[in-house]
């Protein structure tokens, strides 16, 4: 559009009309089309429509889109002026009832025929409204439940009615449900229906058993109502009990100042004065709706402990009164007194005052509400943010900035003031680090949110609020100077031709009020306890008690048995029949189970030459002096193998078998040189003989195979005869002689036996077995 030969004012007005018309044509929300809030009354809707109709009537407006805009406004007015259609749109987003899924025509005709026959048989006094399509219009699916209803239950109590198309009781209670829904919706409760035949997953999720059933959903948790559905008072009482008690606090004279002064949690304070002991349910529901933004306190007027609070604010003792406070606790921000405050009026007043004079940007939702995003110049809203820290030393900067915000001349639609703790929102601070000054404690930044992630911003460099000064004239000068810089910057940046110094992509703010892991677990534990209390019946309790009793009985019996066992052990220790390590001192004839045969000439053939294939004989070499010491040690080492049928154990006196032993070593080395062996050095040797395959394996404490050193073993085989001064040592050791005690000769035998049966020991093959001497 070009604005040639026209005044600047007309050009701007025409631009505004064109933008508004385009927004109306593109929007499908009737509230946005008429430019009203969701809680607008029928009178407000009619008044707004008449005003817009005079402007956009095609006969009075020459704009090319005037006809389309007027038609859309008319359709929006028709929808919102009809109470039933407006309710359907508010709850389900449906513009026309024809878009719902009514029951099939054949089914409706069948029900009507059944009703006629029922009337003819029983009379008209039994006729009831059996139009099951009433439930169809309210039905939701599992996906709607997960994506919409559960998040909505965080701040709005929700009711689910489970029905079935073939449920006779559901049709009989339709009139009751209509009255129930009408009453609950007036209180601000969201009501929907679920077809249990089509949504089995949702039935299992909520734990519904009977049809029809009524479920209350709060904070994502489902609570089954088991009372009489037709009694509204019982349903309301059930909802009252399920609303968290933390949404409202009892206020008296001694705690009113503490309550009103607790706005550091970033919530407005609201006081309900009521001349009754019991709080109205509608007030509790409103408190639940705005719990995250407003802290509610209830004052009982007919209580002697609240007299000072009543006199301070001049409350009428016969009326219900609502007072809303921001940071100034001396004077309420809003006040309303009525015999019974309507829900719409109550929610409208609270929603308009749900933020402090200087709110803290403590979550992304607060950011969206305080600093709304706007792409074009008409939607531009500047947000002036004080970046400070959560410390008493920064109270001066906060107080001065609040004074600047209070004295601003700009409307809240164009300029909003807020503050932020930089230690809480470090990610956001890092995103705007270009102009951030680290050496300054408190800084002021002006941002323009173009969309959810893209912002333009500019820091006010000349801010003096970081001064820590006590002089009155200095503090006043700092406030005035900073106010001047802020005002000039806002005035300049509101112009369409001005550009911001920086731009950045930012992430969502951290939610400072989010529940910790402990709080979430505690909430789930509380829900489980409430669920068990409500759903456990007598037989369930008896079964649990029986199981618990059985467990405790078994634990008790086990404890008694352990007690007697320990007493018996104590008696055995006293009598000397039990060792200190808890083993009984029982003498057994273990030597009879494992026999050690002495290798002699008469037994030589049976123990060596005539052994069956796969059998081996393990012989310990001793002498007369060491036999009594080494045989018990050898017996202990071979004891684990006593049950093997392929092993034979024995011992040999070196004095009797020295000639045989010397010949055996000579055959294994394939040498004809005579060996000069010291019998004393042979004591403690263990030989494993395989009579069928003609080889033997050898153990000795000084043998290099004891350390499994292959190089030493090869050296031993190669250089055996290089030093024949002591052939026995050269054969068995191959290293410098080391003095060993007799008790330590068989220390490594157990490990050698493990390697023997693994097949990893060295084998010495011979051509034949030498003769054992007779004497």
C-alpha cells in the first residue's frame, strides 16, 4: 500500500485497519476475532459486537476485506452468544455441534422404539432421557487425555464420566449428569466423558471397574469416586477433599504479616474473608487455578483470632471479601465484597492482578506472560529487566528499580518491568553475553522478543544502580540518572526506525519453582497411600495382614533357631569340643581312606610297569630321617584326589631306591655318563610315573619348573652335565643352591599337582623302566 497525497495520520490509521483486518481473516478463534477475553460476559460480547459492526459494516467501510471481516465477526458473535455452543467451544474447541460424533441413526431409532415399548408397558412415570449422544458430544480419547486433560489438571480440577453405549444405568442417569455437569462447570470444573468400550487403555490407566464411573483428575493423578453419583453434595465434598491443602492457608492475626510479606517467592498475595467456618468450594477451585501465581489465605470472620486483620482493612463482617496485595502490604491492590463472589468475577480479578509490580522472571511461562512475543511494530512490547543476584546486598538496586517501574509513563502493553537472578538463569545470561559487563553487579537490559527463541536486546551502559551508597542525595541521584537513561532508551527503541545493539537466540528459562526429585517421589508416595486407602476392601486388608503375619512368623522362627544354634556353639566351646574358628574337633580315620604304598621291589611291577592306560603313580622320595615329617604333608596335599580311580599314591626311601632313581634320570637325559647323586638332595622330590606311556613328571622345591620359567627349564635340560660336581643338583635345580627347611620342601606341591592334571608340566620320556634293586 502506498500513502501518496495523504496525511501521515490517515496513513497510519489505514495501516492499522489493514493489519487488524488481516488478523481477523486469518484467525479462527471467535474470542480473537471480537478481541475479548474468554471470561467475557454476554453483555460484554454484545456490546463489543455492536461496536465492531458499526465500523466493519460493508456499507460503511470501503476496505476490500470488510465483507469477510464482517461475516467472521457475525459468526463469532452467533457462536459466543449461544451458551451451549460457547461451552462446547471452550471445552472441546468445536465450532458447531454437528462436528461431534453422535450415535448412529439406527441406534437412536432403536433406543426410541425401546423407550416407546417401555412406556407402553410400565407407564409414563418411568420415562427418562435416554439420548446417549449427550455423552458422545463430550467424549475424549486416550490421546486427548494425555496431551490436553492431564496438563490442564495441573491448574483446573477435571471430571471424567465413564459410560457405555449399552449401559442402561448411564441412560437412566443422563438427567442427573446434566444437572451435575451444569453445577460443576459453574464452579470452574472441566467435565468430559469417556466411552469405556472404545478406550480400554484409558480405563486401565484410571483403574475404572464399574460403569458409569466418575473420576476426578488433579495434578495428573486420577481419583475414583465411589459414592452416590446422583448426590451433588457428596461429589462436591469428594472434590474438596482431593484439592491439595497447600493451595490455601489459614490466616490469623499473628501470621498475617508473615504471609503478606512472603512475596519473595514471586507470587501475589490474596486474602479471602468469609463469615463461615467452611470455605466455599468455588473459592478453593479458584485458589487451585492460580496457585502457581497467587498465594491464597483464608480468614474466618467470626473468629476472635482474626479481629485485628478485619479492623486493619475495614472488612464487612457479613460479606465475602477478596483482597489482593503486591509488594505493598499496607494497601490492597484490589478489593471486592459481595454476599457470594461469582466464579467469573473472581477469576477475572485474580487474572488481571496475578503478577507483582516488579515480577521475577522465574520460568518460561512467566516470561511469556510478562514479555509477550511480537514480530511486527504494532505488537512490539519492550521488557526492561534488572539482572541482579539473590542477596541482601542487592536490595538497594531492586528497590530503586521498583521505584523506576512504579513511576514509568508507558502503558503495560508497550513496556513491562521485571528482574532476574543471574545465578538462577545462567543459560539466558550466557546467551546475551555480548553486551554483559562482568565487573558490574546489577545491570539493566531492554529486550524485544520477536518469537519464542529470537530476541533483540540492548544494555543500559549508564546504569548507576550498582552503587552501594548510604548517602541520601547520592542514592537519589543514582535513581534519577538511571530513570533518565531508561526512559530515553525506551523512547528511542519504541520507534520503528531504531535498531537494537544486539540480537541472540535464547533457550527457555529454568523453572525455579519446579519440584525436586524428593518432592516428586513424596507426591507419588502420597498418591499411592491415598489410592490404597480408598480402594482396599476388607478381604484385601485381611490378605495383606495374613501375608505380613507369615513373613514376621518366619523371621521370628529363624531368629529363635539362630539363637539356639549360637547357644549350642557356646556350650561346645566351653566343653572344648569346638575350635576357635567354629570347627568341631572330631577325630576321623582319614588315613584309611587314602593309602600310601611304599615302593619296593616286590611292588614295583604293580605300581609302575603294569599300570593300566590312563593311570599314574605319584611317589614321594624320603629317607629314614625325614619320613615322619614329609609323609603327613604329602598326604595332606594329595587328599583332594583320593577319590580318583586313576591315581595311586606312594612313597620311596632313597636309601633303597637310589640306584633306580639314578638310572631313571640317566635314561631321561639319553646319556651314558654315570651320575654322582647326593641322596640328601633328593629328599622331598615327587615323581608322577605314567607306566603305560613311559614318561614321568618331577617336582622339587629347587626345580626351575616350580616357578614355571621356560627359559630356566631349557637351560636346565641343555646344561645338565656341564657341572657334575653334584649331578643331582644339576639335574633338579640348574641354579645356585638355596638352603630350605624340611617343613618347606612340599609348599608348592599343591600348585604343581594342579598343573600336572592340566597337562602343563614338563614330561621326561624314557625307552624302558629300569629295574628296582632287591636290596
